């Protein structure tokens, strides 16, 4: 596995809306702060899913209530997508060894 150091996409933006990145070993204060914020965002997204399911099951929910929960779902999905992009970009890239290439179905080992 290649361990090339990638910049971490942080779960916040600049006041102008630009992404923030962090270079480092992942053990510093800002890394821990980002981990905590991501944990809160993921937890809130899970709770919001439960709330949305309850609202959808409630035939008395008004269009304004549903619109509100949909807006919050959109925000939560944006946060979760950013977390996935950040974590995916930091995953180690496997080395391209011949032993790691899966055999084709028409190849038979002797």
C-alpha cells in the first residue's frame, strides 16, 4: 500500500465558502476537532433520518413541515457527502502488483 500523505478536506469552509484542507499526520488538535465535528454530523444525520421517517408516516404532516425536514436532509446529505469525500481521498492506494490482480475466469491454475 502506498502511504502518500494527502491533504484532509475539513468539515468546514472559509467565510467565502471555499474548502479548508489540513496537512499533517492526523494526530493534531485540528484533526481531532475535525473528527469530533464529523462524528456529530454523522450522528445528527442518523437522527434526522429517523425524524424524516416519522414525518413521512404521519398523514397530518403539512407541506411546510415536510419542506423543512427535506431542507435539513439536504444539509445533512451535503455534510455526509463531504465526510465521504474526505475519508475516501485519504485511503491508501494499493500497489499494482501482479499477485494482486484477480485471475480471469477463463484462466485455470495448474
